[in-house]
């Protein structure tokens, strides 16, 4: 009697697990994921990064365009931590090139987080 109950429960949990596994696979591959700009933002904190900033932002954009989420590009926020070089000018150039890239200073960023 105990063996019949054990086999019944085991069969139930195997079928239940298989059903959820198939449902998760279907949800992962068939349903399309929709994101909008309010869901995700990438924050890049920089200080004296004029040489590498543009390449970093362009690499993030390229990665977002080629990933499996349908080419969604999130907002990119560049936070200047007090640079002494041309980081601000490069950031402003990038912001002019892309409408989803924003530039701010550390002080304004901390005020916005509050």
C-alpha cells in the first residue's frame, strides 16, 4: 500500500515537473520580451576617461543590438565623478549622437537618487 502511494506521488511530481519545464521553455523561446526605457538604465561612472568613454558606450550599444532581447537599447547615463580631462566634451558629443544617452555630474546624480 505504501509502495503504491509512493509511486503515485513520484509519478505526479515527475509529470508536474515536466509540465513546468515545457511551459518555461515555451515562455523563453516563443513569447517575445518587451522592454521599454523605464525598465532598465545603464549607469557609467567615469573620471578622466576621455580616451575610453566613447568606445565603452559604443560597445554597450553594439552588445545590446546583438543580444537576444530583440535589439533593445536601454538608457545610458554617464555620471562624471569630477574629471579633469575632456570627458565632459566627449560625453556631450555622445549625447548629441544618441538620444538615449544622458550626461550628468556626480552631485546632480546623487540629488536625483534621493
